[in-house]
């Protein structure tokens, strides 16, 4: 390695390299498909009020509140029922004083009516039955009601949904930066919005290097291992709001690696490699990419790093040990991808150590940890597993990285540390 830098310097250099990814273009997607998981590029405003018209909150009877004001226990008010209003197209006839209409949830409230009496507050409803015995198969009455006893009074406005009571015309329905979930799609669709403007995600090529690698599910031969980095980093890209434009696994052959990276650069906004960046005899990414600067970052795990440009695209080269690759993503790339896609960075959280830890002098150590009690500022955090960069299972048991400063060689139980949520 020709250069050694601290973590913050490398973070700054990566941010400068990837500055071109900021200010992503936008595109429109349909609320019917393609919207889920995308990031809104601008506020969504209600084109009209929601609800669009006065409608009933309950199954019951629409009335004039003044007509039932005297109703109470033992003194019901009986009103003739002059019609039914269903949740269906059309506009009901105005309600005359001293009458009621049977109304269903969501149905338009007739002009003149200013309250709805729920079915539960009525009694002795009489029906003009449409057939012989006047009952359905389940024994309930059917047909048109002719009169209803109302057992308690109602105030004007009760159980009536007014236009705009959910959203007023021109109000913000969804904020820019929202990651669209099903309930966001429902809100947009309910307002009649068919298309949403979203950010185009950063397209990332994930390239795993190593002749020893086979895909999960394949049978490894002698000296071969399953590729954890390809699936893990692809998932990390998606979780950070990016898009995986290409996934490759290439052997330890510089010419094959370079050809694969040329394909990756032609298809994607960013090329991300793992493996082949350390100081061994077979560091294929270093051999294949003389254009890229390789350096040692004063951190553990994840010290060997590379950054630069190849075929017009920014390239980040992470180490090949699985934990090192995942830690490198969290520390150097996750927030930049999130911000490029319109998301907020992941906030670091202060915590208190549940155990004493030791750390090598001069290196910022990022230990795997888990919350001992509820996550949050001041909560206790415990170390999970050892510091080895191959300990993938302990990484799976962690929910934070514990950040031990480079100047510290020991932190006692109860010491305050910063954590990086995973």
C-alpha cells in the first residue's frame, strides 16, 4: 500500500468521487405498478378535497338533527323513511323536514340532512318487504324501510364526513423523500393521482472477485467457498435505495476482471468490487486497475480500500473478507447512496458499553454489537463475537457497529461510544 489515511479522510475522498451521483434525475411511475419502494422526488398535493362529497360514516339513517333533538331513553322519535341511499353513483334527492332516509357507509348524504343516526341507535324499523316472509335466509329483514324509531338525539355533523375533512384541496398528501409503502400508494390513489414522480436510483454494479468463489446453492470443490459478498452487497445497495444494475463473479485473471469491469461501467453509474485489494501476491483488482488508487485506511476491519475512475465511472474497491466488505459499505457508501436517492443518512447513535473492550493502537475499530436493552441514545450495547473479519455469523447477530476511536486502546464498561445502526 502506497498510502495510509484515516477513516474521515477516506470518507471525504469517497464523497468527492461520488458527488456526481447527487441530484438524481426523476421519472414518473404508475401507482398501479412500479411505485412501491421508490422515493418521491417532490411533494404530492391533493388535486381536490378528500372526501370529494359529504358522505356517511356509518350504516344508519340520515336525518335533520333538529327533527331528532328531543329523542332520548324512553322517548324515541319516529320518522317516516322516504328512501334508501347506497354507496353508488348519483346524487340523492334532498331530505324534507320530518323525514329520514336509510343510508349506507360511504353513501352521499342528501342535501338537507345534517346528521346520521347509526343503526345501533334505532329500533322498530318497519319494512316494505319485497317478498313473502319479509326476511333474508339469515333471518334479517330486507326491502325498503318505511319508518324508524330513533332512540337518542344527534348533533348536526355527527357521523357525516364533510368534503376535505381528510385532505383539503392543495394540501400535501405525501412529502418528498417518502419511501413509498402500500399505505402511501393508497393515499395517492384515493386522491385520484395516477402517477408519481420519483427519483431514478443509483445503478450499482456489484463485482465479486476470486477463483475460489461459487454461488450459494452450488457445490464447492476443494479450496472453494460460497460467495457471501455478492448477495450481501447487492442487498445493501437495495436497502440504501440503490438499484443493482449488474452482478458479476469473476476469477483471479486481470484480463477477465478488466473485461467484466468494462461491462459494468457501460451499464451502471457506480462500480463496486470486493476482493483483490490487499498486499498479497494475487491481488487481482489492483493488477487489473492501475487507474485506481489503493490505500490502507486506519480501521479494523476494512483497512484495504481502493477508489478512482475506470471507463468514465467511479469505482470503489472493498476488501474481500465478508465482514470487512459489509463494514466498508456502512462506513463509506451507505449514506452517499441514500442521499443521492433522496433519503436521509442513517443517524449514528450514542450508547454505553456493556463490556470493556480493547483495541489496537492507531486503528479505528468497528466492532459488531447488539442492543442489550431498547435501542436509543444512552442504551447499553454489548460486543457480539470477536474482531475477525471472517466472522459472518456474528455479523448476522449484530444490529450495530460499535465505533472505538483510533486513539483508544481500551474502553471500560460504562464508557460512552458511538454506534452505526445496521
